[in-house]
C-alpha cells in the first residue's frame, strides 16, 4: 500500500482531503456543542449493549416466544439485582456512619486531654476541623 505522500496530489484529491477534514472538524464541533444531550443516549446505548446477551439468553435458551417478553424479563431481573444490591449496601453503610459519628464524639471528648498528640498538632486540628459539624453530618 502506498503511503499518503507517495501518491500524486491532484486537484480532486486535495479537494477531498480538505472536504473530509472540514467535515470531521464540523462533526467534532457539533458533537461538542450537543454533548449534554448525547450523554444520556450514550449511557442508554451502553446499558442496552450490556443487556443484549441477557435478552438473548431469555429468548433463545429459555425459549421465550416473543422478544418483548424477554426484554421485560431482563428489566425485571435487573431491577431485582439493583434492589438487592441497594438493600445489601445501604443499611450497613448507615450503621457505619452512625458508628463513625459516635467515634467522632468520643474522639472530641478525649482529644484535649490526649498527651500522645503534640500540642501544635492539636491546635492545628482544632483550628481547621469542627467536630460538631462532622458529627451533625454523620448523624443526619
């Protein structure tokens, strides 16, 4: 295959190069301008691409007669998995936030009397960290 610069540059070839470059720049600029509208479509396309094998599994391996039934079964399975993950993650995380709030309150109560931490570090921490604000955020 001949390289780009070994072929002869005719008027027609130069015109096509400029046209293709201008079109690529225009499409790039247009995509940049409407990127906020494109992101949801790209996310939807990505999710659909990931779920196609599941739909095919329901349709061909489990022999669902209609594709729409396989799609609804996939959506139901996805909703079940997401709900299960939510209930497996959120309650333990809330418990950990409550424990962290209690530990912050305990740490604040004993912070002033702690002889291990040097005085300069204690004053620096007291100046820049509000333990009550942290505790309120973790309690809420």
